[in-house]
C-alpha cells in the first residue's frame, strides 16, 4: 500500500524586498530570506565560487602544451589573444554553469530527486547534468565565436565555426571534465546533507579532532505513545508519519538557529550554541505548526502526532569519534538530564519540562510554572524543574 504525502506545510523559500533609505540595502534580501532559502543560497554561492575557481585554473592549465622540438612542456598563448582575454573567455562556461546548472542543482533538482533511490538518483543526476553541461557548452560556443569573430551569433561564419568546435576533441574534453566536476559537486552536497549543515567543514578542518568543551542548550523531542500509534496505523504508515513530522519540525529548528544532532527512532535531538530563548521559541513554533496541520495529519494518516520535550543546558564535551564511520559526538550530563526531563513529562502529565538553567537564560520571556524539585533517574542530587505555557 502506498500513501500520498503532498504536504501543504512544506516550507517554500521566498524573497521579501524591504524598503530602505540606502540604494544597496534595497537589494539586501539575504537577511529576509527564509532560513531554508538562505541555507540554499549559501550552498549555491559556495558551489559557484568553487566552479569559477576551477575554471580559472583550468584556463591556465589549458595554456600548457607539449613542445615536440625541445621536447618539454611550455606555456603557449596564441598571438591573436591576450592572457586576460583568454581567462575571461574560459570563465564564461563556469559562470553560465553557476547561473544555470548550480541554480538547478541547489534550488530545484536535488529536492525533486530525493524521492528516488540512491541508484536512480545517480542515473538521473548523470543524465540531467550531462544535458545541462552540453546546453551550457552550446551557449558558450556561440557566445565565444561571436566575440572572437565580432559578428552576430546567428551569422553564417559564427555558425560554421561553432559547428567545427562541436566536433572538436578539445570541446568534448572540456565537457567530460565539467561532467565529473558536477558529479563531484553533487556528491559533496549529499555528504554535506548526511552530516548536517557545517559539520563536514568542521570535520575537514579538524575543529573537533581533539575534544573541546563548549556551552550548548539541548532539546530532546519524542513522540508520545509511539508504540501504540505504530500498532494502530501500521509500521509503514507510521514511518511515513514520522518522516513527515521530522520534515515539518526542520523549519522551526532552522528558524531559531538550532542544529539537528541526531535522530533516534521516533526521537530528535537538537542543540543551540547561544544562551538565549531560541530553544523555547523553537518549541512553540513546532507546537503551533503541528496544530495547524492537525487536519492534514488526520486525513493522511488517521492520527495526529503529539510530542513531549525535555530541555537542559550547560557545558558539554565535543569531539570526533569512530574509525570506519566518523561523527562529531556530544557527551556530558547535559544530554542525560535533557533525556530524563523528557521521560518525566509522562509522570507530570505535561508536554515540556525544563531545568532552572534553561529558565534563567530565557530571561523570563515566558510564563514558567514550577513543577517539582526532583531527583531524576541516574542523578545524585535533586533539581528544580519547570514547565512553560
């Protein structure tokens, strides 16, 4: 049995142009983009700059030729052009590729292809990007020929030169080269998604190669009565509900600057670096969003996801761990306490429990209610716990 997941709540990035006294600030749309669109824009910018950087060095490499008279490699620049013009003409393909190809990759195709298996994903990526590269190559051939011949792109001499270039070995060498660059780009983007935003860069830089202690706010969120719900609607339908729920909560997490640490079964763990009320803002955004989509969940799955949350903050130890599968791992009492607070929600019949430390960093922006001074499981001392509404 299959189920349709046309989710009306999926976030769609949009731009809002704000008024400003300054001409340049009128186009400062990055700060008013949705978090998802801002993240994608940064990816696009990184990919575009990387392609331009590769194109620049490829243009220099293209000048190195084998001299059969010496013999040996020499730098050869035709008399009909200059170094600057040669580099400019060779930067046209990556510039057009960034404008067309990178935009399609980052903003559209990767999202569309996520519903396919990894094998299908590779095939579709290869075919689509090869078509895009050939299209960009055709544009470059006509633009390049038009610039060199100083004639209209549709003139007979430009058309003749373009036809000759399309069957040239050097042309297809460039197409194959950029095909592998694009496939490598897609692979790196998929790896980045696997680790989470920014984590791959930290692994490459070795930021946590040696354990470090840093402040974090942790939120443990778990679905209520998960086993009962899975038995009620079936394991396949429950998995799709879980997938939709995790997709929905991603937007509030990104809106509040949170990082998704891990998914464990029907539980998600999120952390924040700042000492602020962002964690509580995230909780209320999730609660409001899921409430707005209650009818959709009931119509799609015949059930509505309810959840409980535990929050605590403090110093944690962060470091790389693993040999054949590396991860950046957090450890410390903060995580254990957050998990115990989440478990205690059932005992106190509430959706959220948080520590006094979280209450203090929230600067009394919310209506907190004292619940108890409890000795949590595995803890030696009692601690004050609160809820919020």
